[in-house]
């Protein structure tokens, strides 16, 4: 059952945005980030600490990997070959970084490695020479999660790391980073993508997938995804899977499904409104399984939010108990869906149970 669910969550949601993760500087669809990075790489002194600041899904991790590849590529200007600073994406080093097994590119999620001991270990390792490349690159995601004494321990290393080391810190929450850390890094704000950047990405995916995406639909996706790359890629994929690629269909689909999710409605409104939501949703050809999977995904984020892990999610107003209750109900409902003659029923049961459950 869990394996099944896992498979679906991944298979159905993740394809486009992983498949079309940018791999070169040119691929970066947000022009101001692209230009800044290109500029940095071409300058004589590569900064030893970069700080990527921006919302979820804006490309911080993707960009960090591209920078790592550019610096360690065996076939570009950094390796003395040609004039371009782009990674070739073909040499051993590039391939290893793309696949995540380069011994010299260390990705750490600060959410789970935030304490003084982990940081001391890291500082010790920083001194080792790189194994297969010119530089050791530390990508520290969610850097704001590092504890304050761990930050203190890191300060000196960040200020004067060995020649061969580059730190790339990424954060969705700059306010939580100590000023002393920020001031030691070259800061790159990712901001919101511009509409043209999102349109550029959508056009790139549509071309590769050989899908005809009308301009108006692309505009609608850009608007509805709040100008975040990952959300836009997901929404595009959703429209493709649901085959809603004319402007009218897409508008209707996004109108009912996209902006106000069933969970949002459940967080604020009464049971009758929810039942009406489901009614409209199925009448318009909405896919119940898809909706339930997406609800689980959001609940997972809500739970992270309650545990102070993910800070960018909008709080939908559920208590932790509500969240766990709904997760369990949805798991059961997904199971039930396989044999349900009317697909809306398992979802309606979830909603009814939620409102009936007095002690939740
Ligand atoms: N510059 C870009 N141009 C086009 N698509 C992009 C760009 N950056 C990211 N994407 C798309 O968005 C997805 C998410 O990007 P990425 O994981 O780099 O974001 P992130 O900022 O690290 O997000 P998070 O804070 O959630 O870790 C990528 O898989 C890719 O499909
Ligand atoms: Mg990331
Ligand atoms: Zn290369």
C-alpha cells in the first residue's frame, strides 16, 4: 500500500520538474540569476561562499549544482579548455555531480544536520583535498536551520576556507540567518521568477514533450503558479495528464481545482461547501485519485510546518491532530478507491468523517 502510494506520488507529480531541471547556465530560465552567476564565474576571484536566497521551487538547488559542475568540469574554461564556463555535462565530473555521487560535491540538508557536532565534522573535512576535482563544494540547503553555536563554529571556516573549497548556502528564510553569516557570503536573491521566465520554461518543456501549449494557457499557468518554477511545471503536467489544454478547459480546471484546493476549503468552510466542491470537481472531470494524492502531499507539508521544518507553506489552519487524522483517512480512502464504483464516495467519506469527528 505504501509502496503503491509512493510510486504514485512520485510518478504522477515529479516527472516534468525533475526531468527538466536546468543543467547548464543557459538553461536557467530566470535571467537575472543566470546573468549574476555567469558574471561571478567569469570574474577572476571565485567567491568562496555564496548565499542563495529565495522561495521554494525557485531553482536554488538546481543552480547550486550547475555552479558545482561548472567549477569542476574537466572540459570548460576552468579546466583550461576553450572559453566557455558552462559545464559540459559529459565529462566524468559533470556526470557524477548530476547523478549525485561526486565525492567532492557534498550536499547537506541543514534541517537534519544542524547541530554543532555535524558542523565540526564538516569543518574537519573541509581541510581534505578534493578527490577527483579541483574543488570541494559544500551545498548546504535550508541553511537557516543550523543552530546558533554551530553557526559560530562555522564562521571562521566560512570566512577563510582553504583555497579549494566553495560553500553554497541556500535558504528560504534569510531572516533566520545570523548577519555575521550573511555578511561573509556573496548573496544571490532568487526572488520571484518573472512571467517571461516561466513562459520560457513552459515552452522548453512543451517543445521537448512535443505538446502544443497555447499561449493563453501558458499565461494562465504562469499566473496560477505564483511564478514559481516547480509549481508551474507541476501544474502544466497536471493539465497534460488531465488533458485540459484548451484555454476554456484549463480555466475551468484551474478555477475549481487550482487556486482553492479542497483542503483550503476544509480549513475554513462548512461541510456543505466541501461536498459542493467535490460535486463540481467530479462534474468537471476532475480526477479523484489525483486530488487525494495532492491533498496528502499538502498535508505532509502542513505537518512539516507544524514541526517548524518547512516555513514557506501557507498555514491552512489545521491542528496537528487534524492533519494526522486526515492523513489516515486519506490513506484508507485511496485503498477504498480501487474498488469504489463511484470514485467521489471515498473522498466524501473523508470529508464527512472530518466534520463528524468531534474530538479531533
Ligand atoms: N532557473 C530555472 N529555470 C527553469 N526551471 C527551473 C529553474 N530552477 C528550477 N526549476 C525547476 O524547478 C524545480 C525546483 O528547483 P529547485 O529544486 O532547484 O528549487 P529550490 O529553490 O532548491 O527549491 P526548495 O527550496 O524547495 O529546495 C526544478 O526541478 C526545475 O524543474
Ligand atoms: Mg532546494
Ligand atoms: Zn564537464
